[in-house]
């Protein structure tokens, strides 16, 4: 199996809103490579898009816990935390994103709502 091609198919399906098909592709990747952080990150996003915010929070927290430098997953975790009213945690994750990528404009914008 070409893991990258399978991931890309899943990503494309996710972008098209075809969540069941995307989930299946990401699960294929994870069956081949259980440590594939991007597939877990995408599954966490799908959970949130489908309204499973607690599951999304758990999945994204797991991705960031195992891959602390995964900027995109950390940003999405912060956004999820903010949406769930976990403001202190969100602000800290936005700060972490900016430590990892000082040019991350979206994280800087979100953090500005917290007063810096």
C-alpha cells in the first residue's frame, strides 16, 4: 500500500465532506502505520465536523501528546478547546503554536482575542 497516496485520498475526501470515505482511508493508513500522526489528526477533525467534540478533543489531545511539534494538530486542538470554553488551555496551545511557528497568523489572531 502507498501510505501517502492513501492519506491523500482520505484528505481529499475529508475536504469534500465525504467523511465516511475519508475515515476509511485514514484507518487504512493507521492499519499500515499506527503512528501516522496526520491520519489521527484528520480523524480528530472529522469527529469535530460530525459533532463529536469530546471525541475530537480526545483524539487531538492524543496527537499533540505524542507529537508535541505537530503545529496543525496543536492549532486545531486550541480551536476545539476554545469552542468548548476551555479558554486557558486554548490560549496556552495558541502560545505553543506561536513558539513552534512564530509566523502562524491564525494562532496570533486567535491569541489576540485573549489579550495576547
